[in-house]
């Protein structure tokens, strides 16, 4: 689990973003920066959801196509896409998403469990759902998106 940014009243801050037509969010404490799309250099024999690597101030940063990882059609990256640089355990990873939407401040009681009708894949990645302002936002567990064995492969 990543640490959680708490604000007064036991609330936590999440950053929301779009992948295809759906909204997702992650704990803001895992996010190191948000940057524009940069073409990645492919890495041979990497998983299909790993776009490649980029140079981030002298460090090699693996880029994960979050759409492909979540089972959606792979993103056709353009200048409108962004990379969320996130810390997942000891690894820093770039997550390719369509756009960053919002910073949400929520309490635990707003986060509802993933429904039983969801697929096993969805339950693997989605820790809960938030119904906010008429939007349905899935809370992603970053530690489940990139298990340690796949991080080593990247």
C-alpha cells in the first residue's frame, strides 16, 4: 500500500484521470509529477502494456500504458496524453493516461467496495468506487497494477 495524504477530518486526497471514457483515481501521495507525453524507446521482451522507457532527468523511467494494463484498447499516444510519474514501492513508473481531471478530497466512507459483478481483472486493480458529483470514479491500487515480478521485468 502507498502512504495516504490525509487532510483535517480524516479525509484523503486523490488525483483523478481519464483512461478511454472512464475515470480513475490514485492516492496523490504516490504521484511525483505530471508531465506531457514523450515518445518512449521500446524495450525488447517487455510486457505488452509497457510502452518502453524515457529519460527523466538522467533516470530511466518505464512507461506503462494504463489502458492496455486495465484491459482496454491500447492508447494511441498524442500530445494530449500525459504521463503520471508515480512511486510504486521502490520503483518509479510513468503511467500513460488520456488526461488528468481533478484533485479529490474524500473520506473513507465515500469509497464503496467494488461490486461482485465486476470481473476478476477489475477487482484485481480497483480497490473501490467513488460516486462524486454524478461521476463514477474507480480507485486504483497501484501496487496491484504492477506486481513486483512485472516491475522487475520492466
